[in-house]
C-alpha cells in the first residue's frame, strides 16, 4: 500500500558552522508543497537561487557531495539529506545564507531532532518509492558498492582501515525511522590528524574538531567515540545521504570501502534504470 508524501509542519531554524568551510551559516527548514523534493535555497545570493537535491545536480564528490544549479551551489549536504531520507521527508525547503550546511555534531542526529521538533505532516499525493529491479555494481580497485533488489531498504557496509583502533568494521541495518535514529544518526564523520594539514591546504576541514568529528592520531582516538564501530555506521549514513538524491528507493546496498564518488556513480546507474522504466 502506497504511503503519502510528507513535509514538515512548521519552519525551524539552526545556526552553526560548515565542516569544511568553517563559515557561519543560518539554516531554516520550511514546509514545501507536494512533488517539490528537497530544495536548497541560497538566501545570501541575489534572487535566492535554488538547487534541488537530485543526482543530476551533483558536480563534485571529493570528501563530500556538492550540488549545483546555476548560481546555487551547496556542498557537504549528505548528513542533512540522510536525516530527510530516513525520516521519510519528501518535500522541504532548506534556506541557507552560506554554501555549506552546519556540521552540527558531525552526524545527522541534530537534523533528525529538528525534523521531529518541526513535526511531520502527511500530504495528499502518494509517495513514489522506486523498487530497484536489477543489480547495479560500481568497482574501483578493492572498493565497491552494489545494490540488489530487496523488499525494503537495507545497507551492509564493510570498512577497512589500517589504524590500530579501527581495522575492519561491518554494519548491516534495515533502514527505518527507528533503526536510523537508534543505530546510525549519531555516528560522526572521521578525520586523521596526519591528513588535517593537507585538507586545510585544500580549503577543507576548517570547521572540524574533536567534538564534531571522530579524530585519530597515529595511535589513539582524540575524541570520545559514541559507538565501538562509529566509523562504519557513519559510512552507512553517507550512503543514505548520497542515495537520497534518487528519491525514496528500495534495495539492498552492499559496500566495501565505498566513497561519495562511488555512491554517486551508483546513484547515476540506478537513475538510468528508473528513467528506462518510465519510458
């Protein structure tokens, strides 16, 4: 039985700084009509240009996912989008006066809380959940991400890291509002001290710290972990955020050491299938 589309009941705002830019940002989530999708609105640019959260608008996947449409550009959108996807919010305007959403606590938990505070409202139009009909696989050396047909939305992710405290981690979660809030939402992004200088020279990670990221030096963790396997849980969170750019889907995602780049390539492959079935 098809479910209705959903938006939020009322506007709600949040202030913070961007993970990579370190720039301050004011965000306002606002209800949106049926069939709008998730739309980022740049209120700091004349004419308030907007960009829809759609795979066709992805222009960069280095360290984060970037969306662009004309003058409207936003980046590091995956943590916000993971919250909207898992909480089944189909339509919402996200107004921002800076190009990067707030890092908040480095996870999706703050955005889930904002959605719950604003309230969820059912709309008249039916929700179109696309059930993947065939397998899609993206490989890059020893890394891959695959989706196979499945009755529901499931992610099985394996991460492998040479750090002595990390090693091989795996999570296997059927994604629902409840499981996401309990097992995935609070997992933070990861960073390494040895990479920090290089990232900052590239203009990245300027807003990261040991509270809003899981930071490691060569031997120890400088943050207080929320889960023993927080790294792989956050990797699953990133997949959810990146595949939110397709709209709601059903399938079983199996990934080994995947990245935003591979996730994006998988989303493009699935979008080809979706378009073929609509012809």
